[in-house]
């Protein structure tokens, strides 16, 4: 009887241990790509069961379809907990660390021809690349993905630019400051708030109907305020045309108060409002408050160009803004340095220290 009980205990322990292991299923998409679904997970990650696994390229792009089988490598990353948990479409999912896709593979001449053709004919910065020394002859001597990434690093300075080729996703990382966290405001968020001495505008995108309809009219409601606060934290960009109109209206009406522009590392492109309000000749008292902005302003009006024969896909700009940017733009991936340092956690105290009435305004 004791032996039987002992056997049952051992069997139960084995089953429990087995249930704690990762199990994933490899599936096919369009008979070309592989993707992976979590079937079993350790107890503390049980919420990931049934979800697909994502691989992170950099701090703003990822994928879950792969042209080669990566099951064993993926299991190894899961077992070593080399991943982070992020929300994707309302579901907490696993995002493997960027080095998961950091492997070298051969690139064909046909693929190089496709990339070169898009760069030459569609990319606004191609002439700038040539001025830096980009050479067609050198380009076609590239043999593998590591050499391609190294070569592009030498001649591209553009955080909008993105090149996808099989498991390679080439892009450049944006600013990250210690202690800086992305805003938790829902997307899209747009609202205005008036206090005793300030007019506060929160907008975390430059594409919404509210932003395009209301932003330029702000001056009609706040000219008597000491402070105009433009809160563009974690603003992914869009159109800066309403910003230009607002700036022009404030100058025309001789606004004497302070314009405080709030930004963080996730303020990108048109979300980097200093690109408009920091230009030379602006007759306003403007200050940047926050951390460095993301740094995505050299080129814009982007589009995606694809070659279906080679599966090369490039996302790149059609317009250059280099000659219009304020002198204190630090460059792509670096953005603008704030005049007054503050994170979301310290923003309220920082602004109140400047004398701003923030009644009814919360930062998250």
C-alpha cells in the first residue's frame, strides 16, 4: 500500500511539473509563414494560453509571422523568461526580446535590387544618403543581413524609416530617458480645461477630429490666461497644420503669457510640438517641459512601398523638413531637450512650482 501511495505521489509531482512547462504549437499562414500559439504555460503565465507569441524588433515595431521555423529557439526564450508582457488589442501577450530576431542570413542580388530601386525612386532622403557617400557599387557587394544593417546605419538618419525583409526589420531606436514612462491616457485623447490662470489642452495624437477641428481655435478662449499648456506627452504625431494656425493666431493677437509644451520620449513627429513653436522668429514665450522627445522630424509624409516578388517592404518619407527645424533639434532618436525636466509623476508639482493652477487636471 505504501509503495502504491508513493507511486501516486511521484506521478502527481511529475504531472504538476510537466504542467509548469511551456508548450507551443507551430502553425502555418498562407503556406509561407509560421506563427506560434501558446498551448501550456507556467502557472504565473497561465493568462497567455491561446495567444500568439510576438517578437520585438525595436521599441516601436514587432511581428508574429516568420518565414523560417523558430520553435526550438522560441521555447528556449520562453523558458529563460527572455520576454516582456504587453497588451495587444486588449489581451496581455508575450513579446520576445529584440535579440530573438538578431540572426544573420544571406541576401540575394534580387532582394538588393528591389531595395535599391525603392530607395532611389521613392525615398526623399536618397540624395542625402549619396552626399554622405552611399555607393551603388558598395551596396551591391552586400552579402547578408548584418552587412545590410551596418551599411544603412552609415547613411540613414531617419527614425521614420523602416525596412522589412524576411526576419529582418531595420529601424532606428528613439529616445529613452531613465524614469520616463509612456502616458496611460487612452488613445485618442483630446480635451481642454480652463483654470484660474491657465488653459490646458491634452492631445495624445495629431489626427483626431477634435484636434483638427478645435486646436487652432484655442486662442479665442485663453488670451487672458497667464499660461497656455499644450500637453503632447506620448503623442504619436499626424498633422502639424493646426499647430501652425494656433501659433500664428497667438502671435497676431500679441499673446503675452507663457506657452508650456509638455513632452516625453513617446512624443513623435508632429507630436514634437517644438518643431513648430520653437522655430526662429516665433514671438512667443515658450518653454519645453518634460523629458527628451522621441526624435522623428527629419522626414515625413510617409508611405509604404512593397515589392511582392521579393517581399521587401519599406516605410519612408516623401518630404524633407531638415531645413525648417529649430536649431536645438538634437537629431533623430534624440529629439528636443526640455528646458525644465519633469516626468509624468513629477509634472503636477513641477508646473505648480511655476505658478500654474492645475485644479481638476490629472497626469497619468
